[in-house]
C-alpha cells in the first residue's frame, strides 16, 4: 500500500541526536515509493527542516507541500533566521491552510489533529513525553496511523 500523504511533527529544538541525513533518507524513500503530498506544521526546528527537505525533492518527484499554519502571522514571531526559512518554504508551498486569525492554544491542536487525520504516515522526532509533539504522536497512534520515528 502506498502512503499517499505524509505529515511531520517534531520538537522546535533539535537535540544532539537529531540526524538530518536520516530525515532526508526517510523523505526521499517515501517520495520514491509514491508518497505525493506532505503536510508541514511550519514550526521552527523539525517542521522547517522537513519542509526544506521536501522542497529539495519537489520537482524531481512531483511532490505537493502544504503549509499547515496554526494562526495568521505565525512566522512573524520567529527569530530572523527561522523567519527567513519559514517564508521561503511558504513561498514554495502548493497550498496554505491557516487554522486561526490569531494565536490560541486550541489552534495548535486543530492544526495537529488536521495533519494526523489527513495523513497516511506521520514522520516524527519525539524525545519528550510532554508538549505538542507528544500529543500529536499519541493522537496518531489512537487513530491507527503509521508512524516513522527519526
């Protein structure tokens, strides 16, 4: 069975054990096996890194990247280097979905639930048993989604 849609979730801070080459290999492998669509939560750290890798293979494998933005202006609050990455990814996305016109905690969960409910496989970087990534991975498990941990 082909996993047509992949979503990403991971921590904003990438620890010493984060392996960008492994993430690259996972995304490339999914693209080669027929995954066509990728959902990116657009948070700094893991999400932005995953989005950039998808863009790297976008043309070669005809990939679609959707930015799942929790609230309007989400990227404006990031540090300059992350903000630049955020808007570069946003410029190259095929679709943008915004879940709220302003920040609220529920808009973060709405984004996470949407990504899980609309993916076949979730690629995650989970190192803490709390927070949004932990919530999202557990929701994906409860929904019976395939999960790839990096």
